[in-house]
């Protein structure tokens, strides 16, 4: 049965939905559990409900998605895969290599995905030339989120250099505020580390170290400096950071308890969910030193091979809904991310969203767009996890900067 036929069948579900009968259903495994994420997910749930598609929710909180992947592995091993799974980067490629994902080529051809999805995203949405996932968004990770009222109270202008950034955090700490809101989890530590590597060495160094895994780059003086900057940031984090979820760190900024947070633009969804407006209650800017570059990840829904005809039809309807321009706008204005399509007008987006869309386009055109190591878009999960271990060990004081750089070389070598 072709995807087109599945979509034709799904149209029948619309008629059934008008009588309150749900003809199809998707079971969706995801890790969108914070307030802002849940609000964004509800956009998709309601969109599908309008087409008569039921939704069985399977949320797995924590771990930046790693916990969800553990649950997924158990489900697939038991012969009971969910119909749709939120997935990132190389994880999509790994599951596709196992032959576990459904082929979306017919739908992609009908809706011209090849023409509207950036090549950097298609790198992960396709496998051996076949579409296996539908990209929901593009998140960029090298953002700083700032409390406007605190900046004004402390007389702080937007910092443009690393030294100005450190001085701003020092001023906040001296005034009794938490300078940097952070949660002590490995993926959050790695999110910050991405920006330190890019800020120290620029695009060529990031490519060599995080993507190409060049041992000389991994153990270089520039890598030592990146770890030294991490140690500086550690000095501005409050004592209760260990284990804190990222959205609670975002709330510290939103509530005026902390000045800055370094986090991907999913953090904006938390500010929006709290009723705040970009450029008013909160500010956004690139981590000083990373301007002109964008480290990204892309949430995608991978459709697993299923044999039930109704489930297959629901998968096709869900993929079609995810890729529609209307959904891409409605979802991403709530989520904080930007659309996965290049043909979307920025008009409906706030100041940070419009900035993100423009900077993404500029980075893609200039060669400054890089998959985030921290979020599974620079290398495979085994290498990513090896880097996580070293970064977190250093952040928690187990290594000095020079030792951490050497440990990075060894850890990556063993993981490859």
C-alpha cells in the first residue's frame, strides 16, 4: 500500500471524526514533559484530533532523550515498537541501519520535502536515500537567555565578548543573584561545552574536534582553554545545581532569581508558557564568541515499521501533519524553535524567533551551521556519551583542564 493510498484512507477518518469516532491512533514516545514542551506537543495532538487521529501518549522525562531511547530499545526488543518516536540525529541513522524505520518516500515526494527541508536536516531525516523521519523543527543551542529587569538593575548591556560575559556574571553574583542558572546533568553540561569549544576555536576547530574527532584538536591547547572556560562558568553556578532539570533553571531566569542561562531555544518555550515576551521580560543573544555560527539539533518523528494497516495510515497522517506549513508555524511559535522548512514566513514569530530564522539562514549560507555534539548531531551516541563522561567529570571537579583534554582524546579513541 502506497503512502498516497494511506493518506486517501486517512481522509475517511476525518469524516468519522465528525461523529466522534476515532478511526486511527498513534502511540507517540517522546520526552517533551516540561510546561512549554507540553504546550507545543498539544498543538500536534489537537491537529491530529481534528483529522480523526487518536493519540496515545508515552512520555519519558529526563536525560535529554537518553532515557526515552532506553525505553524504546526495550519496546523494540519485545517486538512492540511505538508507531512514532521523537528522535534526534544519529539515533535516527542507527535505527534506520537496523531496518526498523518505515519508508516515507511516497509522502515526501508528494509534498516536495526534498525542496523545502535544508540539506543539514536531510542528513538525518534520510538513510540511503530514503526518507525515514519527518523533521518538526530546528533548535539552535548556542543561546544565552537573560532576565531583562536584572540586566537593567545591574546596569548590564548585552555582552559581546567572553570577558564582558564573565564581568556581567560577576556583577550578578556580587549583588547576591545566581549568575548562571544551570542543571547538573550530563547533557546540560555538554550543551554549554559546545559553545565553549566554538567560542574558543571557531568553526574550523569545532569541525576538527567535535565532528572529525581529530586527536590533535581534542588534546590541543584550545581544548584546554575550552575546559578552563567551563571551570569559570562552574564558579557562577549556585550550590543546588546538581540534578536540576533544565526547565527549572529557565524558571530561575524567568523569575528574576538568575541573570543568564546557556541553553537551546527550547528554553524560550518556558518563558512563553510563563506569559513573557521576547525583548521585554527576557532577552536572547548568542553565546559571546559564537556569533555567526549556529549549533543545531532537530526534533524529528521517526515512524517505526508496523504491520497494522490502521497504524500505518495514522503514521502517514501524522507525518503529513508535521510537515505542513501551518503546523510548522503553530508548533514552533510555541516551542521556541524555528521551522524545519525553508519556505516559512517569519512574520508570526517573535523577536528571538525571527533572529533565529535569520541567523540559521546566514549560518547555512556561510558554512557556519554545525550539528550539536551535545544533542546527537555531530557524532554517534557512543562517542557522544564518552564526551559526556569527561565533560561532566571535569565540571564536577574530578579533572583539571589539561587532564580533561587528554581524557577526551582517550575516551573518544576507545568509543570509536
